[in-house]
C-alpha cells in the first residue's frame, strides 16, 4: 500500500511551453446553472506497445467516466468519430471534431516499460483549435494506472472549469451486510468512484462514521469493540489503530479532526448527557467545549479552524449552532421547519451541508454559514451524513431504504441538486468520509 | 461462583435465550446464575434466574418518539426490576438504550444514552446500588423490529436491562 502510493508518481513533466489556461476561450462556469453538459471526446490513448494497449484503453475509459460522472460533461461515442488519433504528436484534425460537435478533446499516449507506466495527454478547445493549458506527462507504476487516469481527469476538469478537481481522492465508509436487526459493519476505504475497495476492520464489532484527517493519512472512527462506543484513530497505510483515551465517561463518538490535524472535537457521554470536547492528540488531554443538559454532537470545524458548527437540541429540537473553536457562546443558524443534524463545513468555507428531517422525510441540504439561503438537494425516506468532495462541488451521503429489506447505499449529488447518483460498493455502504486530493 | 459453574449455567441459559430472546445484543451477554433453588436452576420458572427476570419481571421499557421520560408503565416495570435486583444482589446489569431509525446516527446515539440513563436513575432511586448498573447506547444500530412503521418503531425505542454477570467472582 505504502509503496504503491509513494511510487505512483515518479515524475510529472510539462510537455509544451506554458500557455495561460485562464486565457482559453473554452470555459464552463459552474455557478451559472449549467443545464446542458459540455460535449467532449476521449479517443483511446495511443499505446506504444502491445503491453500498453490495455492500459491505454482502460485509462481513456476511466477519464471519460470521471468526466461524465460529474454531470457537467457528455461523452461523444467513438462510433461517431471521423478522425482516428494514431499518433499523439500528429496535428489534430479539428474540423473532424467540430463536425461531431465535440467542444473539448482529450488526446493521450501510454508507454509501458516493465513495471513503469507513462501517460501523456493534452486538452484541446476544438472550436478555437487551441490547447487548453500544457500537455502533461505522469509517470509511475502500472498498478497505479487508475490513479493516473484520475489525475488526467482532474487536469481536464480544472482546465475547463477553472476549479480544482476531485477524482484522485478516496472515500472511507462503513460497508454493511445482513438484515437490519443483524447488520454487520466493516470499515472500508475505496477510490472516490467505488474502485479498489479495501477493508480496514472485520465485522466483529459495530463500527461507525469514519472521518479522514486533513491529509488523508489517518481515520477517526467509533467502534464497539470494548462493548461501549469509543473513538479510535487508524493509520490508513499501516492499517493500525489506537484507542483514544477520553476522560471519565464511558461512551465517546462523533469525532472529527481539526484542519491542522493536531486535535479532534468529539462527543462524550457522561451520566446520559452528551457534550462536546476537544482533545489534543499529542498530549491526549481533553477539554470540555459545551456544558449543557442538551445533546451536543456532530461537530465540524470551519476550514480556518476558528469555529465549530454542531448540532444541539437545547432549543427543544435538534438545530445547528456555531461557536468559537475553544467553546463559548453558540449562535443558532438553522431556523427552517424540521430537525437539523450532522452539519459539515465545506472545504471552501462558504457553505454548511446538513441532514434535515421534516414531515417524515429526510433531506441533504446546504446553507450559508449564517443560515441563509437554505437549499434542500435530496429527499427520501432516510438520507443522512453528508461529506464534501475536496473541491466543495459534490456531496456524498447515506441513503437507507425503508422496511424489513431496507438497505444503505452511498449516493452523491452536485451542490446544484443535480446529478444524484449511487456510488457502487460491493455491499451496502454508509457514513462516507471524502478524503483530500492525493499528492 | 467458580468458573466451571458459571460456564455450565451459561450453557443452560443460552438454550432458553435462543428460544425466547429476540434481542441479539442480549445473546452474547454473560449471564451469571445465582440459581440455588429446587426448581430447575436457571429455568424461567426459577424466580432467581435471569430468564425469569427477562420474561416475567420484564427486561425492557419503551419510550415515546424523541423522549427519554419514563411512562407510568415503564416505572412499574422498573420497580419490578429494582425489586428483583435487590433480592438478587449477586447480579450486575447493563442497561442498553436504543432508538428507532427516525433520526441521524449521532443524535440517536445520544438519545439512546439518555434513555438508558433514565432507566438507571430510576433503579438507583429505588435502592439499587449505582455500581451494579452500567449503561450503553446503541442508537439506531440494533433494532429488534425491522419494519418502518410505528408498530416496529415503538418496540425499538427501548431501554433493556441485560444481566451481565455476578458481582461475586
């Protein structure tokens, strides 16, 4: 695992003289309410050998799937292609791509030498006949081919939208199997698109709600392995876990890292009452942040680490509050109808995603940090637990269906409310935590 | 009690539990015995058996939606539990708090803890020593009924007193 991740990107090379991507005429503005997906073509990347052919095909397909999966782009089938791209360096026949209405074209080449894989690619604005940004070359090991494909996709996405991508990222989640009354739960991690699932725990004890560290190296989660819910931190690469020593009070849960990764905020139950505490990870010392007879849980830091948004029923029903990161007076921000929970601050800092329960339905929604401009993105029997993509454009969450055969599935939705889609996992899935873009 | 006696009592109890206990979380609980009468020790007709506690005294109390206050019926059941625990001082218990699926995972964990604690406080108010009573919340993780209607929800909003063993080694 370690070796794979560290050796993936042996090199990144710029292939042409710099061209300022900001000047490119092709640009998808994500805040303009995109209705019509941008048509693009990804002809199979050109392999340099028989050994490279399968990788070239697979990488092209993953790039196309990444872009299509955003809902912002529409792939033009290769059946419609007029040109064949048989050489990476040959001039692009723009007229042939214009004729099939491709706005963007991604060309690439794949070289394999032993265990070493090199991917080169260029992004073209078909109508102006210009390259968007620089051609790039990624080199690494063959086993890292999927990550290299996602890196290409992140570049394409960035150059066309002007925003960071989210494809070369991982999601930690709880893999679920068995009926509702005997459900087995295992901690798992996968690529953002559901590929490469790895299990991090067995199903001997209930595990809940993994939470990535800011750099993706650790996971916080809650496990019942002692018989009580308690917080653990897991080193992702070594798959080694440590129980965190929370102060008097047997049950602790709902942990989340601070943006600097040095401390955590969490819920501790004492005498039946749930309050928020903060722990310095180096010293293991905890300090209390709230002290009320109400339930205080589901804390999440602002990206600058100065504030914490959380859920409390101090008003009588669960609502969202913001307080300074070291505790102190909290300000209520949710005032709509219904019950609000699991607030999560967006990585851009501008929005808070939440779970809302109203009139027997559950919703995933977003609001500004002052509680204004609330928008509900989903509606179902039971949606909960949002997590943000690294670029703050997509939310992943848990959807559970009702009844005796009810099953939990991961879903993602654009913050516009469009592009609701399930994320495929081998079994049921819940409690996603979307990690950062990988290096 | 010696270890062997405990193991035998456990074996006998688990047969009964498999027939009558629909709470999976209780199956693994290490029951003590304390059986010491002419009636088949450990059988539901032995008033000193955990099976008797579970079936005749009643091991659980139910709650209204989003509530942790004890209804008069719940208080009556807990009074019976307190009487039994006072008459059988060898036992300790874990009170499990549960919620139905209407609510987020985190909130339900906290709500289950409130419910378990409400039951524990009531038992203490009736004379049971606090050091015999621990609590755990399962939130919505361990429903016993799996339909998604109030019929099932009402049974899932519960605090279950699970006898976990003897205070005597």
